C-alpha cells in the first residue's frame, strides 16, 4: 500500500481533491454532485420545454433536471399510474387545470405554501392572472403554480361585420341575431362551437351559464346547478342550434375549427390555439378574422372557461426545495416569454401582456388578455372525472332533445349531489 506523508496528502487535497477526473467533472459546487430531479409533462412537439430545461441545467451546477416528456394522448393515464404507485422518481409534473383538486385529494401532489417566501406569495396573488391562480388553490392551500393559460373566446369574421357596419356581439341574443342574419345572407353557418358528449360540451355550457350568473357548484362545493339562471342559459344554448351546423353535436375543437377555417362560419367559439391556424399561410380566412370576449347573458358578464398547464410537486419527491426552485425559475417572466414567442402559450405573468416584443410578434395577445381576465374555472371537485361525465350526459340529452332543459338540470342536480357527498 502506498504511504502518504502529511505534506503530500495536503497537496493532493488542495490540487485535486484526491478524486479522479470523471468524478470531478460530474460534481457540482464544492465537489458535491448535483441534486437530480425529473420534470414530467406532455410532449407538445415543439421542443420549447426541453430547451428551457437545458438552459436551467447550464445556468447553475447544484441541480440537474431530467426532462421526461410523454405523448399527450397517453399523459394522464401514465401519470396517474405512476403517482398511484408512489413512484418517487417523479418530482415536478405538468398538470392540466382540471386535475388540481383531484390530485390534491388523492395525496399525489403536495401543498406549496411551506416552500413560498412572502415575496413569492405576493407575486402569485397579485402578479399573475387571477383566474388561473385561484384555480391552483384547494381548501386554502396552493397545490400548483399556473404556468400558461388559455380560455374560450369568440372568433369572428371582421371583414363581414365591417362590411355590414356591425360590432362584435355583446350579448348572446345579439350573437344569435347576427349569426342568423349574416349566415343567411352569406350562405354559411352563423355560429359553431363544440357540443359533442365530451369535455367540450362542459366548457361551452359553463361559459354560457356563468355569463347568466349560473354555476354548477358554489364556492363551498355545494351543487347549485338547478337554478333559474342556468335554465335561461340552457334555453339559449338550445336556441343557438338554429344557427349552427346540423352535426354540431359531434363537434369538438377539430371539427369546429375546420368549419370556420374553410370560410363556412361567421362566428366560432374556440381557444387561443386556433389563432395560428387562422393566420397560417394559405388559410381561407387569413387577415379576415378578429377575436373578442364571448357574449354575456341577462344581467351577467362575459365568461370564458379556463384551460392551461400548471406545475406541481409530487408528494413522493425526495427533493421538494430543489423542485420548487426549478418551478420558480420556469415561472419567471423571462422563461414565460420564451413559451409565448416560441411555444405559442399565453403567459400567466400579467406584465408580459405589455411586452412590446411579444405584442409586435403577436398583436392578438392584447384581445387575448381581455378574454383571460374573464376566465372561470370548471367545477373544483376532487371527483371531477365523475362530475364532468354526469354534466356531459345531461347536457347532451337536453341538447339532443331527449330531455327538457328543466328535467336535465333537475337530474344533474341529484346526480351531482350524490357524487359530492
């Protein structure tokens, strides 16, 4: 065995730490290996999230993030399987806005309040879009951070409305009247939305109901769907069938967007994700379209169903502090700006809606912001899957004239009360 003198040992420690080159290269500051965490989210095919992860890894040497994308069609099934099995290899996860309450109740994600300092709490409560932020709060605790957002909005043929001297409709009655008049005159559908028995019909109905001051659940989770306000909203939804395509009860986003993009509708309800398709080279409606908030009901105000992707930390993570620091970095305005410009995702940081570079590249963010401030969440329920399925069934029965609106609302009330027990 080789003998070491005190002097030689000291020299070794000073010069190289007595470690081999491979170990030293893999080490972080002070010779320590970086903490390793995994970021799992659906793969949007654009590569923006991977770019951000790579940038974070290059910006510091204390934490190494592994990016683990999953195909969008498989994401929830695979994620819930991993979480139910208490897979401790997951740390930061992307969450659809409607999963927050469900995952919190299941114990799959942890409250973030203990990890937040006062400055960050202030940012979350005052510096981000109100609707998306409130959706992250479950029973008074923050379980996720709102990373990007979307909401339902009204696309309209500005060329036709300008020619006719009309402004975008402010109420659902105005939309119906304009859709009927212009649809007949220009031989096209007046209005198109998404009314298949699917999550799509929930989002469309929610917007109309909320605009009439109706709700599915109140703030405490009590079922309040069988109300005069919701009856008016349901009656309007059925009235709109007169100005929509005959097969609209089979439409989700793809079918409704195609009808509008082909120049075959005056008005479209869709998400901001339809805008790049509208302005795509070769689009039949390029340069002919604008967006506005959806109409309001009697004595109500415009309402737009919120969507979007959020960031949470698994309950099984071994590194909550490091995971939270990575999430904070992703939430920074600089990183959100990359998501806007390169990924087409609307930010939750309100300052970015005044960013001149973003506006110059995509002027539509200004009307998009007006829509997002009217954002409303889908029912906050730990059993959202069952809640949504029930709502879909009853709405579809009414929409397809198999139940009266009154009966559908009464039955929905009873079924939702059972689920919420």
